[in-house]
């Protein structure tokens, strides 16, 4: 049996700086008409930089909805029409100063599919070269270097709460394991 919902109508009830909120009427598989609240979001990227020694670089920043600092993978919002890979390259440079010799697509993440249209494009950045951060004037964060295996344990122990960060760390760990532990050019130099 296929499940479906058919949008019958929609009304934007809020237009914000980043998101808009719609109240839709939809017909569900049983024929009933239901209300659906949808937060429309332009989407974004999450990029986990990992060096040749197996260290990952995360950012610590204040997150207003939770009124606390959080440790997260570098990430950012897509600009209208922007290619996700180009956005990942831009955000990596802006937030960490790094450029990557190789960026591996770890596919999309639906951040909260029950209520939001946000799609995050996840990437793993390896073969890193350091440079200068290029933060926006309203962006305040610090970059922290962590062993990837320690970050994985922190995800499993509930010490990291950000969903995109948990997913990218877990995916990156498995991808690198399947690649035989390859973390960049430096492995061949050992």
C-alpha cells in the first residue's frame, strides 16, 4: 500500500529572514482533510574536515534557541541557486580557513521531515590545506581540533546533540574505515 498526502491549498503565515511558514490543507490516504504546518527553508550544507592524522575540526558557537554554546560541524545556508558543493567549499573556508584536496559527497539529510523542507547536503573534506578564516561580521565561533574516534564516542555517549554533526561524524567514520583509514595525502607519506 502506498501512502500519500495531496496538497489542496497553502497559505504563507510568516515570512522571515531565512524561513517562511505555511499552513496547508492536505488530503491523506484515508480521504480525510488535515492541516499541515510547513517551515520552508532554503537548505544548507554540513562539511566535516578531517586531516591526515584522523583529527576533525569542529566549530563551537552560541545557538540562540537553546541559549548555549554547541560543538558542531562547519555548516551554512545555501544562497538562492547556489550549488551545494560550492557552498560547502565556501563554508569550509569561511568557518575554518581550510581548503580541501578532496571533498566526498555524503548525501543529503532531511533535518526534520515532519515539519521542515530543509535539506542538508553533507560532505567530508580531506587532504586539507590551512588558511585564514573569513567569518561574516555577525558570526562568532571558534575552531576546535578533535580526534575523529573521540568525536564518535561523544556522539554515542550523548555529549554532542546537533543532528547534522552526529550524522556527518558517523558517516565520515564509516567512509574512512571503508577506505582503509585514508585521511588524506599524508597517509602515503608515512
